[in-house]
C-alpha cells in the first residue's frame, strides 16, 4: 500500500520547538488482509524533548506498538478517545520505531501518525494543591513532575466539576498507571504511589473526551504511624457474603475528621477492602489501589464511632492476609 508523507518540519529536529508544535505527520491505510506493509513509521527525536505521539484513525479504533530510543516498548489503545498514543520525555537522541494497527483485525481505512513537541512539565510538591484549567489546546492533559525520596507514599487526587477527570502517573522506570472515577466522589480520579527509590514521577491531569474546564490536583502524603495491624486468613470456615465470597471482619474505633490509610496485602489472592461506617453503610471500597494487586484506601472519618473493615476477595479466594491501619 502507498504511504503519503508530510513533514511539518525537517526530521533534523530543533530543540527550540514550541509547546504543542506538530513536527511529524505521516498517513497510512489498513488493509483487509491484515498486511502491515506501509504501517511502520519512524520518528526522529532528540534528548530533552517531550513528545506526544498519536495514531488518529478515520473512524477507526487504533492501536500502536512502539520501540523507543533505549529499547523501551510501548503498546497502547485509547490513549485519547479511540486514538492510540503515548507521551514521553527522551533522555537520548534516537528513533521511535512505530507500528500502527486497527483494534479489530481486518478493519479497512486510513489513519495519520502525528508527533508533537510538548512544553516541559510544571512542578508539584508533596502536600501541595494546584488549581489549573484545561483548554482546547491542553485538553489532552497538563503535566507535573513530583520528586520524593524512597519510601514516600502519596495519594494523588484530580478533581473537577467541569469534566470527567482522567489521571495518569508515569514512574521513573517508565511504568504507567491510570485512573478514571477512582476518586472520592463523582467523576474524580485518584491514584496511590509508593516511591520505591529516590525518583521523579510525571503526573498528567487530563480529561475523558477532551473535556475542558477547571481542576484541582492534590498530593497528600500517606500516614506513617501504625495504629493497628491484623493478621488473618480467608478459609472455608469464613462466613460468606451475599455474593458468595468469603470474608473476615475487623473493628476499630475512630474519631470524627481523622484521616486514615488502610492497607490490605495478600500474597495468595487478590484482596478487596470495604470500610463500613458505625451505622453499617459503606464508607469506602478498594481493589488494587495498592502495589501489585493489593488494596489501599485513604479516607477521612465522618464521625466518631466503631468502624468495621471487611476483607474479601473474588470467587473462592482463600489464604492469608495482612491488614494495617495508619494514622
């Protein structure tokens, strides 16, 4: 298949490119036989550049696989609506080797690969709240860097009354985490991050469906003081919940307006955590908020009283667990 190339700037790039400047655009087409001939693209980048790459389909849900300078491989679908893409800051010169494909094999249609230079990220600190605004030109997200020493644990909240918040965290090893609607209310987003080493992470405050409007980005350091620990096990003697899953319960006394971090870990099953108010209604639920498949919940207690933590899993999950409450 024939590929039409349009270079918005020469492939000998300039580090002085301005924010959101498109420096590469190349078109291609997907064939019914699934042939990848003509779907391979090469994008030259320089050290220090922050680049956003998109595969924009003509009414096609696209995917991509890209190998970056240094060897990192990225696979993506739906980075921005139905368009595959990614955002990276490069520490060396080199070439992005990109393969575009439709999500559904055999889909026929055209697409465009676009690369844009992006402004350097802002800075945010632990304990800080930033008020920002997404506009039509920044609807794909505004980025912030957060630096902290090893062992620091934070909750990252993105809140907006104007759009459906979408939060992305890229750690120092290039591992990406995303959240939509995991926040404390409505369409807000929340992610937890534990710094395994002295590092800088990149946070993107974005929206679904290119929404615009105001937002708050909040970094909260999680409590370090251990208030209580429980070791237990889901077994065949554990009671069953209404959905048939096994559970165990633990009670603790809490004070109104007290902020707690509750962590649930298991090496043998995917744990799920529920915290109930003194009246029995659910205050918070978490699955996979912590590292690996563990649970981690941060909450502010609404009243003084006895709260109940329910430990459960999926299906016939059985095995030991560790529950820790931090104040």
